[in-house]
C-alpha cells in the first residue's frame, strides 16, 4: 500500500513538473499582456456587447498562437538562453525538455490557434495572428543576434494583438484601431530600453544586439526611452478627438500617466543605473494596462 502511494506521488510530481515546464514555455507574462490588449481593443471597438462569445474565441485562439510563438522562441534561443542568468533555468537550456517536445508543442498550438481563429472569428483575424507569429519567430528572434532593428520589429509584433482584438468581431480597422496600435507600439520602446539596460551584460555575453550592447554608454537607449515616452503623451490623447465617447476624464488621466512615465524616462536618461531602469520598467508596466483600462471604461468617466 505504502509503495503504491509513493509511486502515485512520484507520478503526480512528475506530471506537475512537466506541466510547469510547458507553462513556462508559453511565457505566461507576455501572453497575459497580449490577451489584455486583445480584450481592450475589442471593448473599444464596441462589438463585445453584441458578441461576447466572440471575445472568448479571440482570446483562446490568440493564447494558442502566442503559446506557439513563445515555444519556438525558446527553441531558437536555447543556446543564447543558456548563456544568460535570467534565462538559463528555462526548460530547454537545463535539459528538462527536449527540442523535439518544444517544436511539437509549438506546431500543435500554432495550427490549432490559427485554425480556431479562422473558424470562430474571421479570415482577417486569423491572418493577423499568423503575421504576429511570423514576425516574432521568423524575423524578430533571428534579428536579435544581428541588429538593434530587432526592437522595432518586435514592437510591431507586440502591437498586432490590438488589431486582432479589434477585427475579431468584424469591426473595420479604422483610425482608432491604428491609434491603439501606435500606442502599444511606442510604449514598448521605453519598456524595452529599461529591460535592455538592466540585463545589458547578459545580453552582451549571449551576443544579442540590444541598444545598450551596441552603445555601451547608454546614450542611445536613453534617447529612445525619453523620445518615445514623450511621443506617447500626445499620441495617447488622440482618441479624445476620434470619438465623443472618450472625453475629459480620459484626457486628464492619460495625460497624467504619460507625464509620469516620461518623468521616469528622463530620470533614467540622466542617471543611467539599474535602479533608475527598474523604476522606468515598473512605471511602464503600470502605464499600459492602466491606459487600456481607461480606454475600455472611458464612457463611465467622461
């Protein structure tokens, strides 16, 4: 009896560890942010009250495609991940998972995700999800070891979920959709520059061409963080002029959020340090979800 219990406990432990590895393969933090942008875009587009089930379909399909892209990224970067402390404990570098398992997982979730979106939403949404996958896996990931242009390419891939959420209910990609896309695209630069500065030594050791690696003084990263944080302030206010449903409440709240994030970017630029970079990173992590929530519930605060 005791032997049977011990065997069952070991089996349960192995299954739990295996599930945890697959969960890590999906990069859940990145996936969660993508799903938030999908939902926010869907609500701002205005089709959710009429088709709430479609939102669930869009979220599920996007989650599957995101899981596939992240798994392929794990596979393609398994060697560089092994050289960085922040990623060395991932399933592939440690050998807890084989490359074959990661590829199979990526193939299955990718095909299921695109197919599901095609069947449950529409062709445009499925095509946008596929384009996101191709940009992230086929362009952004290889560029990381070649040029700092990986950042803008990655920012495009990171902003495409906005268009996925907008189009899933059949809404046309009008000016508001592209403004939201621009907001998410621009936001990624101060966020990425902060992260790149914090882990610049690890990126350098792995041969990844991030801005602080190519320009060790940090001046390039600082210019991008400050310049794009400044640009984000007026761009984030454009929705006020596109629809009467977004009014003064959103305007002043978005302005405050943008100015605060810009202040952290300026401090980072003037005092380049891990501490200032972490403060900017935290500010950016708060900024985007807060702004998206403001957009979603703007009719209630205007």
